[in-house]
C-alpha cells in the first residue's frame, strides 16, 4: 500500500461523517449572569448561557432586558470587534452577578445579533477567574492592595 493511500484511509477512519461534526467548544465557558438596576437591586433578570469572554472589556446584555430593568444609557462607546469592524453601542450602569458574587459595573446595550457576554472587568469586580478544565468560575483569592507606607518599609528592610 502506498503512503498516499494509507493517509487517505486513515483520514477516512478518523474523520466523522460531515453530519456528525461537532464544533470545538473546549475553550468556551457559559454561565448564568444576573443583571439588576443600581436603583432597584431587588429586581433581577437572569441571562443563562452567557458567554464568559476574558477578551471583552465590558459585559454585554440585550437592550430590551436592560431597558425593562430601568437601566438607561449613560454614554456611547466605540468598540473594535474580533473581525476588525468598528461599532458603537450605548453603555449604562448595572449590578452584575455571577458565580455567587455581585459587583457594580458598566454594561453594554446589546443590539440584535450581539452576543451576551460576561467581560473581564465584571470578572475582576466579582473577584472570579475562569477554570477551563472544570468549566466553571472559581474564587480569585485575596485581592491585591497597596500597603501602608510604614508596612512597606518594614517589608523592604
């Protein structure tokens, strides 16, 4: 058997039929993100299957959800998308919750076709990090803080 034929047969054996191909989701993590207005924290909206995106600065939620919660746009920001296109979106202030923690943060008013995202700043405020092996959010541990001047001199000595 020629090498060329052996490679072709091996590919046929290792490759699933086209109808059985599943996209690689190994590096993706989805969680339930809850959103509340800073003025009415008791009224929350859960957004299941929110994509955790450490490459996105801000968290994104559908405009209709944010408006229904009474969250209003406070500014407009220009974003560069992964494909290089530039878009503008409204941004407001909300309480973002995930993984049993909550934090106040800026949130983007997503338009139809935009993904629902839990971004890096929210993760930092929540003090959570991504465990891709276990596919979950985990505690970030003690937060770093500046030390008092006297204490810093003692450590340096």
